C-alpha cells in the first residue's frame, strides 16, 4: 500500500529529518537533494573549514539547478536557493545531529574501521527508531552494520556522483533489514526524485561491480602501453556512448576512493584478477593526485 501511494514525491515518506555524516562530494550532494525536497537536514563534518567548503559547494550546485529551473528569473532563483538553504544546517557535532533524526546517512571516508567507530558511537546517541544507512561504494553493509545493535533498521543507500543529476539510488538490504525499514528507504529515495533499485549485500552492489573493473581494465590498457588515457576516453565516449571516458570518470569519482575500493576487494578476494591493484593508480594517490578534487589526477584541472 505504501508503495502505491509513495510516488507523489514522498508525501507518505516517514522520513522527514535527516542527519548526513560527511560533507564531501557525496554528503553535500545528498544533503542538497534532501533539503531541496523538503527534508530538514543536518550535515556533519570534522572541521569548520570543511563545512564552509561544503556550504560553498552546495550553493554552487544549487546555482546550476536554478539556472535550469528558473531561466531568466533571478528573483525566483534566489528565493529557491534561500529556501533550500533554510532546510540545511552544517555543523561538527555528529551526536547532536542524530538525536532527532529519522534517518542517518553516513558518507565519510571509505574505511571500514572508521565507519564502524562512527556508527558504534551514533548507535548510542540516536533514538532507537532512527534508521541508519551507509553510502559506501564497496564495503559490505553487514561489516559496517554489526558495529550497531540495530541491524533491523540498517541498510545501504548508495547514491551516484553528481547526486543532483544522477537519477539512481541502490538500496541494499541485509537479511535482518525489516520490511518497514526497506519501505521507508524506498519512499525516501522516491521523495528525492530518484529511481530506486534493490540489491543484496554483494561487493559493489550493481553499478560498481560492473563499473570499477571496467575502469581498472582501462588503466591496465595504459599500463601495458596499448593506448593513451586521452584516446581511451575518446573511444569510450564516441564508440560506446558513455558520457565520460573511464579516466575522466576516475578523476571525477576520486582516485583515492577508487583505490580504497580496489584495495578492499583485493584483500577480500586476492585471487580475483579483476581486483588486482594498479601501479599507476597507487602512484597517483601517493602523490596526492586524487583527480578533480585536488586539481590533478590523470588530467590536470588547474
Ligand atoms: N550539481 C547540479 N547540477 C549539475 C552538477 C552538479 N554537481 N553537475 C552537472 N550538473 C548539471 C549541469 O548544470 C547541466 O545542466 P543542464 O543540462 O541544464 O545544462 C547538466 O547537469 C549536464 O552537465 P554539463 O553540461 O556540465 O556536463 P555533461 O553534459 O558532461 O554532464 C555529467 C555532466 C552529468 C557529470 C555527465 O558527464 C555524466 O553523466 N558523467 C558520468 C557520471 C557517472 O558515471 N557517475 C557515476 C560515478 S560512479 C559512482 O558515483 C558510484 C561510486 O560509488 C563511485
Ligand atoms: P570525500 O572525500 O569527498 O568526503 C568524505 C568526507 O567525510 C570528508 O569531508 C571528510 O572530512 C569527512 N569525514 C571523514 N571522517 C569523518 C568522521 N569521522 N566524521 C565526520 N566526517 C568525516 O568522499 P566522497 O566521495 O564523498 O565519499 C564518501 C562515501 O561515499 C565513501 O564511502 C565513498 O565510497 C562513497 N561514494 C563515493 C562516490 C564518489 O563518486 N566519490 C559515489 C558513491 C559513493
């Protein structure tokens, strides 16, 4: 019944108040879209400096949204941005942020121990009915969820970069995730204007299980000297219709995030050739060439 009624932008979504931990690429995008769809959103990060950067990133992204939504109407553009921002609070206290949240979305660094530590502390601070999700790209949700005592109210909610543009959310369900939790996550996804798909808790879920080996295979072409990143990008855009080539996408996603994904999978499944670490990727990350976010990756953005 809830499914039948939840199409009209989540009027029936039980999730109204959202705490998002991590205000990077993903956290700020999720926060923007949740606030734009009427949720009360608190975003948490480690320092005021990071928070200020995230606020600027959200405003910049909203600027792109309003140009399309209200062309030639600067007043409507400004009103919309102010309205969305009035639904958003950015701060540094995670425990305070989760106290009144219906949903906590974790979007911090892709590291199991750090995520577990965070969730263990949030589990004590949040009310018992609060649902917890991780936006992890590659870590099994169960490995994160067992840091808490709420496996029935735990799941994966995997968004895509850039969140304001990409229409998909993958919902990951544990065997313990209740129907009520799952339905709440599904209607939240719809309330954000996203299409949801469901996947079991398997490495990479659907999209990354296909996308990450593809991007790594592109890097191996370069490592073997078979082709240049530039030619591979042109080839995949014009020959396969992808919006970005694999190297553009690697820089866009962040080379550190991709390395975390590959290293994690390699550790779990060392004999799988698809997850073999890449020398070029390791070298670029060691040099802090992480892609667009640091101004240099496979390409230069300065
Ligand atoms: N915020 C708001 N709007 C944005 C935006 C942002 N951050 N980024 C782009 N847009 C809007 C633009 O304003 C533009 O709007 P109009 O059509 O009204 O002009 C539209 O999106 C297209 O943007 P651009 O014209 O700048 O550039 P583009 O046509 O090349 O599109 C793109 C940009 C949408 C990012 C496109 O290149 C694309 O789809 N790339 C692939 C992205 C992808 O594969 N993402 C998944 C990564 S994997 C992942 O996320 C999972 C993981 O766990 C790692
Ligand atoms: P990012 O590096 O842009 O941002 C991570 C943020 O988390 C940083 O601002 C950092 O300061 C903050 N942080 C780290 N530890 C924290 C803590 N204990 N408390 C509060 N804040 C903390 O990373 P991102 O690209 O936004 O990725 C975040 C998560 O989303 C990762 O799990 C990643 O795998 C996943 N993801 C990434 C993408 C992508 O394309 N980059 C896509 C989907 C999912």
